[in-house]
C-alpha cells in the first residue's frame, strides 16, 4: 500500500458474506514499524452483534448434526491452507502487530498445532458406556455442543489466540463469533477467508469488530452460550461476571506478573539468554513474558551484568520486511502503539522515583521510525514498587535480590497474579520445592517461557484466570461441550404383553 492510498476498511464476516460495516466510531490499524495507518476498523455495536449471532444460530442445527469426522476434515483442509500461506500469514502478523518475523512464525506454528489438535476431535468426543449399571439398565454419557460460542481476543497474538478457541469449538459442533482486537484485525480476516476456502459452511464462523459496546452486546446476548476471552485482568473480570450473570459459560484469561527465580548454581550464560527471550520476546507484549527476575544470593551481579550486555547487543528496529531490508535480522520489533510505548517507558522514571536503579535504559537505543523502545533492566527493585506489582506489558525486566529460595517463593505468594513462573537451577531439590510451592499455574524449570502446547491447558491461577475450565487441551473440549447421560431399559416384550412372535422364536 502506498503512503497516499486510503486505508482499507476492515470487513466483517456474517453468514458467509463479507460485509463492509458502517459505524459511528473507528479504530486506526497501524503498521508499528512505520507508524502509518494501514486500515480502519469499524467499532460496531449491538446491531452488528445481533446479525452475526443470528447467522451463527441459524447455522448451528445443521452443523451440530454434521458427523464429527466431516467436521474434522474441514480442519485438515484448513491446516493445509495455513501451511500453504504460512509466510503470508506470518508477514501479516508482523505488519499489523510489529513482532519480528521469527516471533510471528513461532506464533503461527502454535496456532497450527491447535488446528492439528482439533482434527483429532473424533477420538476426544467419544463417550462412556456402562452396561448393566442396574439390572437390565445400561448407562451412557455422550458429549453435545453447547451452541453459539464467542471469542474475544487481544492484539498481541492475532493468529494464535483465536486459534486457541474456534478450531476446538467448531469441531465440537458449535458455531462461532470472533471479535478480534480492533488494533490487529487483519489476521483474523485472513483466517476467515481460509476457513471459507476449506469448505466451512456459511454462518459456522463469523467475525464482528468493535470495542466495549460490542463486547457488552456479545456477553449479554441471549443466544450466546459460551464466551472465551483473553486480555487484561480488569476486563477479564468484567467479561466473566457479565457473562456468567447472563447464564453463559465463561473462560477469561487475564494479565500476569511472571517471576523468574535464578539460583546461585544456575548456568548464568544460558540463564541470561532464556531471560532475555522471555522478557524481550514480542517486545514484552505477552502474558507469559518474564517480568521480575528474582536473583538469589550471589546470582545478582553476574545476572544483571549479563542482561545489560545482552540487551545492548540486541538489534532493535522495524520488523516489517516492506519497511526494512534487514527485517530478518531484527532481534526486537516495535510496540503496538506510540501511546503504549510512552506508557511502558514511563515506568523507568517511576522505578527511579521509587528508589530502584535503571541498569539499562531502552529509550537510549530506540531510534528510527515506528513505535520503538529498546530492552530495559531495572535493578534493586522491592516487592512494593509499581514496576513489580503492575503489569507493564513491555520490554522492561525488573531484578529483585533476595538471600534464599524461601524469600523468592514468598514474592510469588504476595503477587495477585499467577500465570507463569520459572526457576533456573542445577539443584533437583530447589526445582522440586519450586514446582510444588510457587503460586502460579504454569511452571518452568530452566525454561524461559513455560507456555503449554496445544495438548495441555493454559492454566493461569488467581487473577490471571476467571472460570473453571481453561483454554487449550482437553479442558477446552470440556468447555465447548456439555454432557448428556442416558439410562436405558429394554424389557422383554413378554414381560409387558402376550407376544406370539417372541414366544415362537420367529
């Protein structure tokens, strides 16, 4: 798109038709590498939601009655199309989000895994049966779809997070309405096009765009049965409370403040690489990013020195290949918006005011066009400081220093979140204590980002998750299905009436 071309209007998908919506308000979609507006998202409201949900409800009976093996075959075809268009999809993520091409490819691979998982749905939907649970009575338990499902997804993983949701929901026999982030809607649109090409019937998958009004309409719509959400903790809490108060199933993943404990016996060189990947990957804009490095004992000084050296060597710049001839070599791309960049950078001044030390200031390495901010390291933080307590969602790693593993574990107990946590050590005892006792749902041992793959649930704790059944894995299948138990007795005809056919054996 040339610099003078009018930004495209992002369409909605309703009942198999792409619709160019009208709206009273719009959200600009930026290319974070250049700062240019590349599209405009309509911020639709109740009318658009009603149309999308009506289309999903209309398609539901036929789709629910479609044999599960046929639903799975759609996922096989969809996966093949995703592989065929892999580089196009990855480049689109980089263009609208700003993460590097390597990070976009990794995100897309995680999404492909969810499609592969969903293609195995015939095995996962098998029920249970127990003959003769009572005299002459058989019991069976089978899974049914729940109905029209909704996904409300964030800007930071425009491919992966929607793919956590709709492949499982659809293959379980539900229909789906996706409300992607208004900041990064282009990837969702392309996924919708590929689903249509894969042969998914009209109305089974729909896309609606909007902000708060749109989300409220989805959470209260009488024909919506289940809602999946990923975003900030305050919004996750609102979505959960609103949805459940209107009788819907809700799984709502919120924010995080992930701790990374470094024991004195850790391999510092390997630990620094893992910490940098955790804290600065995707420019820190992910709920599994490492936020607070807790250095135990003598680990503190070499850890900070290593992080500063690593951060200074990182190549920060535009990640979009159309904006940079060396995009493949970029180690960290821009943040999503200029206002977000300023907000993240402000925490460095907040940390200084609170008494911490900025060992590496990312503002000094942020040059060029786009919403760039380099990696930062804040040393000597205390548990009461804002940089420790608040989710920054950017490339700022805080370093806390403690004397013992017990003190490190206590920092987790004091944290309101509970998404992920990691320990770096060569001690099996320390690792075992950490695994058993740290207050988080996803644990890593010498692994920088303990994000589970498709076959395991994404198990945030505390204010990092609201609901009972988590996203991904078999818990995702449980969320998108409801169980029906049937008891059956077939008495002999002679028990109820005189049947000459039965008595004669014919």
